[in-house]
């Protein structure tokens, strides 16, 4: 069973990464930042977590306003540093834990937290500025990372209470994971700051310390506060500290504070803290009921012959292939694939098995492997195969055999658009 070994809180200002990358430890202005992180780094060395479940918010780097989610769980196999405008920081990628992340997602959704899930996205300073201070990472990071990105920059956003409840649900999710994992929950962001408008540069040191006191001893009071109250006390951007409540909720009612620091060098109050749970894990009977509830929605689906639910596990396995097929919506990618399929395969780093399935248009094998049907129909549109041809092939039938089971046997169609050119099968259908 997975165990929560404690919670870490750390601000995630870009100044932290700047100081680390330029080795400012001996600079008097930056030395307190390094000293604040030293006990946390030592705690991680001593406690040896297997996984860091890190809550953060992206700063319009990998998550833009074309699709902005409240809670986005990282399910990928590896996480790279994002380029935020001046080139990516010189940090190695950190491994993910897709199996654990899939369990977390299933658990949270079963408790009606409507997550989005992401992979293949780089992570910005919201994650990597504190992470580079928290862990020795040469040549490799000492733990796996499961990032939980929280959309706190475009209102409406979830209430502080919702973040707290998410943490309580995370505790059940983590402790119900059947394998032995040592998990540290990391909260990032804040403290007081505002970076826009005439109020830019606002800080409230008194509130920062009060927040830290309440966070340890009375998180319920923090959970009851509104976004406007957080903004009034800690600045509009400083209201992102509500993300910390997710970590606090995961630790249970009572905690022990093992370390706490605070420093205000410029724009943002920088804090670090370590909290350990005072209570033991949840009772096994509670966790057993939770696991049963998690499996309720898909229970019995495994008995449906020829049915392959598109789970997170299948999504992670087939991500590279699905990305390749999805990108056929781009005219340049379509042209490249049609003119030089082998070159397109190589550019996408498809495996030999993946290339072979696409070459042979083995629709059934592609589905079983982990392709989504809704990228297969894009491939069909590009190569001139109708959806009905694909359905028939997946059933092991000829088109004629499959069409005989339809109410309109002459109906053929695909998602092909205006650039598809002449479709021979469509002309045949018109004559039928």
C-alpha cells in the first residue's frame, strides 16, 4: 500500500530557478533562499520518497487559454523543462509514474472530481523552480514525478474549499494504491504577491506568517475564505496559495511542522515548510470500500467481446502513435506522410511495431495496441478509406458483408474534407 510520508510546501517564483542556475548561494541577497531549501532537501534525502505528487500552476506556458482546465493530472512517462521565452533551463527530464497517475485519476473521478489528464507537455517554473532546489538531480532525479496542474489564472476557479476537498480525496487515492510507494505531496506557489496593474509589487508579510500559522493549525478557516479575501490579503496572484490546501487536505486533521522558513527578497514572499502526518493511514476496510467504488463504473466491461475501453494506461502506451495520427489534421503533416511515409514515421519516432501496423492499415491491431478510433478515421480520410471499410476490417468482414448488416447498405462516408480529392468509393456509393 502506498504511504504519504509527508507534505512539502515551497514557493515557485522564477527567482528561485534564477538563483540556482547562476549559483547565487554566496550572494547575500540570495543566500536566505538556499538556506530555506537546505532542510527540505535533506528531508528528501533522508525520507527517500519514491514519488513526488506536486501541485502547481502553469504560467501560460504549456496551458493556454484555448483550453483551460481547473485540475489537470500529468499521466506521462517523462517530464521535460519548458522554454518560457529564453530557452529551457539546463535540467534533465524527470520520470513520471503512469501507473500510479492512472490510479489517482480513476480514484479522483470516482469521487466526482472532473479531471483533465495530460502528457507530452513540458513543465514551467511552477514545477521546476522549486524542484531544482528540492532534489539533487545529477545525473538523475531521486524520485518520480506526478504533476497536478491547477488552473488558478482565469476565473472562475474552484473555491478554496474545493482544493481542500481535493486533498482529502487524494489521501484516499494514494493510500488505496496497492503497491508499496513512499509518496511526498508537494505544494507550490505564493506567498503574497501581485504582478499586474497599479497594485504590482504588493506584499503583506503579516498575512504571510498568519497564513502559515493557519495552514498548520486551522486549515478549515483558510478553506472558508473567498478568492477576493485572499487577493485583498495576499495580492491577486498571491491567491494561488489556495493550491497549498490540496497538500494540507491530504495529510489529515493534525500535522507536525518539521521546518518552516520565510524570506521576502523582492516581489514574492518565499516560504518553505515540511509537514508530517500525526495520524496513521486510513483503515484498510475504508480503503477496500474505496477501491470497490473506483471500479464500479467499468465493472463488467471486460466481458464485452471485442471492446477495448480507452483507459489512461492505453493512452500512455499509444501516445506517440496517437499523436502521429492526430497530426494528420495538419496539411503539412498529411503531405509529408503521403509523399514520404517512412520519413514521417522516423520523424515521429514510431516503433517498428507501430510503423508496421500503419503500413498494413491493420485497423484491428491498431485498436488493440492503444490507438483511438478517432485518430484512425483521420488516417482513413487521408489514405482514402471510408469509416465503413474500417468498421468491416475490425470485425474481420469484407465491406459487402458488413454493409449487409446495415439499414442503408449503400451509405459510405468518412471525415475527409475539401482537400481529399476524388473518392472512388464515394462515386461507387452514388451509383448504388
